[in-house]
C-alpha cells in the first residue's frame, strides 16, 4: 500500500509538535508557564535567557509554519550549542544517555530535518507559495 501521500501530513505534525514542545521551554523561562523553579531568576542576556528567546520565537514560527526553514535551522543550531554547552561538559560527550542530553540531540536533528524538508502541509509558508 502506497503511503507517500501521508508524508506532508506527518511532516506537519512533526513540525507542530516539536515547535510546541520548544515553545514550552521558552514560556517556562519567560512566562513561568509551566513553572520551573530553576528559571525563576533567569537573566535575559545569559545563555539560557538567549536560548529562551530563540525557543519562544522559533516555537511560534514552527507551529504556524512561517519562515519554517530558517526558524528550524536556528533552533537546530541553538540545541546543538545547548548540548555542547550544558551536557557534553558533564562527561561522555559521545554518549548523550550518560550526560542527560538525549532530548537536546533529538531536537537538534529533528529541527535540522525540518529545515531541509520544509514545513509540510498546514503552514503559512505553503499557503504563501500557492
């Protein structure tokens, strides 16, 4: 059975869900929704503060499917930096399971894939091209 027609829908679902989970990191940092105690005294110009700004902006853009490729590419780079800044120094840089970086590595490659593949269906980018 051919399922190629489902690919744009699966890509859109991946974009929307990963954009939403990225957005939650930004809202936790700046809006305290959900509340995460370690972000209570977040400095805007710190590494986590700058990451939060990227998470808010890229998360919204990815959910909407607006400027999808650049937003995903920037989010991919931000998560790569997060891995090497926060997780790799904990040791075992080649083993994310050992330094708590599995999620960040997955985000990095999911966003890199979206940057390469585009937004899928249900996106402003797709509507603008039509």
